[in-house]
C-alpha cells in the first residue's frame, strides 16, 4: 500500500508537548480535545504532526475537508483571488465571486423554485440568520421555533437555543432566546418511547401534532422547525425512510417552514449534495458551512426567493461572502463535479458500512452501524442486549487509534464518528479500517 502513515515516536512527541503547554497558557480552554494532536502539515487524507508522525485522517477536520487537505485546484483559486483583493464587504458593495457561488448553490440545492442566498462566516451564523429569515418572513406573527433533542446547531446564543446535544453546551448561559421547543429525534436504536420500527408507525411524527400542537403550542404560532437530516453531534443518527416526508406533510398542513441544517451532512458528504435528498424531501431553507470552502470560514443560507425577503438593513455581516472564501468554495464545487465525488462517497460509504456490519458479528462492543455515504457512525455499547453506552471505551479506542495512526473522533454518547475526505485513496481507507478493527477486536 502507498502512503501508509508512519508513527516515528509515540505521540505526543516533545515538540507537540511544548506547543500544548503554551496553548494551555495562552488560549481559553473552553473546548475539548480528543487527543494531543498538534498538526504541522496536511495533504489529501494524510496529516503530519510537528514531530514527524503521519496519520490517516478519518474526520476531515470535523467534516470540513471533503475534497482533501490542500487540494491543488482549491489552493490555486485561493492564491489567485488573494493576489487580487482580500476583502471589500459584500454587505455594502458588489464583487463577482459570491455571485458565481450563489448561482452554483442555487443550481445544486433541491427544489425547482426560485432561490436566493445569504453568505456568512460559519454554521452557527447560518442558523442565526435562518432564524431571523423565518421570523421576519412572518413579520413576528409566528414567534415559536421547533428543534430536536440531541441536535447541534452552534454555540452562539440563538443557535445554542436550538442545540441540545450535551448539557455542558447550555449550562450557565440561560436565559436563551424564548419560544424554542424541542421534540425527540427519530433515534430508532434508542427510541424515547421504547418502540420498535416499523411497528411504531412513525409515532415520533404523530407525537408532535397530538402532544405539542393539540395540547401545548398552537401550530399557527410556529414559524419553523430546524433539523439535521442526519443527526451530527448527536451520534450520526439516520432517521427511518419516510420520516422527513411526513414532517414535510405536517409542516405544509400548518404553514410551517422547514429549515434544514446541512452544516455537517451537506456538500456531498452523504453521496448527495445535501443529505435531505435521501428522503426525497425539499426544505424551504438550507444552511451550509464546514465543507463549502475547504477550510476557509464561510457559511450560506439558501432559501425560497419569497422567504429570503428581509428588508434592507435588517441583517448583514462584514466578512460574509469574503472573496477568498468564495473563490475556494467555487473551486470546491468544481472539484466535486470533475472528480465525481458524490458517486465516490456513496461507493466508499457502502464498503465501509459493510466492513463494520461484518465486524459487528464478532465484536460485541459494536451496537449499531449506520450512515449515508462517508458519514458513518458506529455506536459502541458495553452489552448489545442492554445497549449500555461504552462511553469510557470510546475515548480509549479514539486514543489508541491516534497512537496507531488514525485520526477519528466521537459523537453522541458513545458513537465512533467516521468522516474521511471524499478523496481518500481506497488503500488508505482500507488500512484505516484495519487499524480500527484491530483495536475494536480487543473488546470482545
């Protein structure tokens, strides 16, 4: 096999330890690091640390580097634009790159209706903007928004009001924005009502109408439901086949907007441009970020023309639609198309799912295997019959993967999250899977 990683010394090495020590001294430590990786270089699907160790990247910088690290076409686009101009505030003036990008996004997003785009800097900002768009569209007559238990939409106060992935994310920050209510996510492996699919007959959809709309919140006061088509931080949870179609029908019944958070699942990760396409459902608004610009800060809100209608001066951002970030994003879409990465994600995803489903037969720690494309979750349990989460074991497994040359991270309570670059060479993918399997087999 070519380009297989080389662990020269057990990480973290001396150079890494020095940087980590200074990081702790000078940076606010409000974030969680899975293991002590200190990156020096990245190319394709290989990461090199400051001590010369090389790793297979199975998380793409948290699902960002879908076309691989430093793709030549993206780097060239960044260089070309950087030599022209770096910034001139799209909020107040005009330039070409965001217009070109908006045209491409309108073309690839689901829905045959006319659309408009708003550019921002991150996933959280795209969610914040979508909330304003929805409330503004109804001119304040519909103050309520529904979100899902276990969801993650960002950590700014508006996005945090929707987020309910872990208590630590919300602790200390109340009061959050009012009129946000949460409903259970369609998590069939751990159904909140202890039912079994398909015998449940999608009770998780009927519950919203029967218990929220009939007893608690008037649906005529609900502006939108904000959702991840595949739950990201919640555990890479894939809803059952008809779920989003039924939610679309419920929303249409009451005139509620569907705001689709594709920040982690979008831009080709699941084998479709947007994950919601797997359910043949068209949302009213789509939020994207992460993989859109291959590591540069950029987010976007794409929605129906009549909904994207906030009055002048009501919403803006200094850096949104930055010309360098938009140039990178234009190149990302071209690479995705030229290299057929949607088809590749689907093919490699099917191979990876089969690998872990086969492995599940001999590894009791594997409770559930799920995913679409190269967005795959392996839920780990102490016992398949009790489904007790293997939380401590997950962290141990991630650390051991790191020491063996594979960079993977977790999601939910005890899910091994796999999201390698869509460009990962097949031999590297196979080697990474072998390393993970070797580690999981120790937990028989």
